[in-house]
């Protein structure tokens, strides 16, 4: 009887240790698979608010929002806020500045600029996935302003965009601007490609390579 009892006790102890081990492993696995906490809504709201402030004092609307004639003169058309040069507003050939004291000319919308670099059109900064920056990651956005190149590696950003000033923002401020731009209404507006000096509109592959 004593031998049988000792054997039963050893068996129970072994099963108990095995159960404890499985429970420990299960707890560890559960901890390992735990999803990261969601961003604090209050913190995100503060970041968007900061971004709105930076975009306002940085004058982004001055060029990226088309202007129209209002009752008291030119004013920004906020129904197309930050949507860039209107695709429906076709520009004629740029005037020549050769032999004059003029360096550049702006369209009536303040969204197209002609100068020694050719003709540049202000970009659509709304989160439209197809024609704006909706497909841009935060990293791409920051690299673009840090390097002065589209996507941080493409063609140069042309005048009059002062990317060299905005690129000096802190990482936190650039993230705030990005968060704000992601929060505004998307506007589907395909901005024309830039035109090189003295030439017709180039091939898409050549511009964006």
C-alpha cells in the first residue's frame, strides 16, 4: 500500500509541474502576442492641432491653395484648400524674362510659377490616395522635406517651394504637419507635371524617375 501511495503521489506531482509549465508558457505567449497600445486620441489631437498651426504660420496655403477673386480682391479658395494647381486651369506658354529685370511670373491662382527653372506647379497636399499625398508614409514626407527631392529620392523640388526652410523643422514638428495634412478633406486634383526651360511638357517617366 505504501509503495502504491508513493507512486500515486509522484505521478500527481509530475502532472502538477507539467500543468504549471504549460500555464507559464501560455502566459508568456500571450504577453508576446499582445498588440501595442493604440495612440492616445488626446495626444494625436494635440499633434494635429500643432500641425495646423505650423501650416498656417508657414504660409502653406499661400501657394498650395488656389486663389480666386473675391469681393475685396484676391483671396484663397478654401473649398480647394491645399489641393495645389487646379488641373482644369490650363496655362499658356510661359512669358520670357530674357533681357528684363523680372525673374519669375506667377499665375492668377498663385499655383503655377515660371522662371529660369521652367514652369513649376504647386503640389496637392491633401490626403487623396491617387492625386495627393494619401499614399505617402510619414517617413517619405519627412525625407522629401529634408532632401528637397520627391519621395526623398526623386526629382528636385522646384522654386518657389522653400523646402530648405521647412526641412529644418524638428522631427516632432514635421510629424505634426504630416498628421494635420492627413486629417484634412481629400481633394481629387491631378496637378500637372513641371515643364523644363524652353520645352514642352516632358514625358512622365522622365520627370518622375
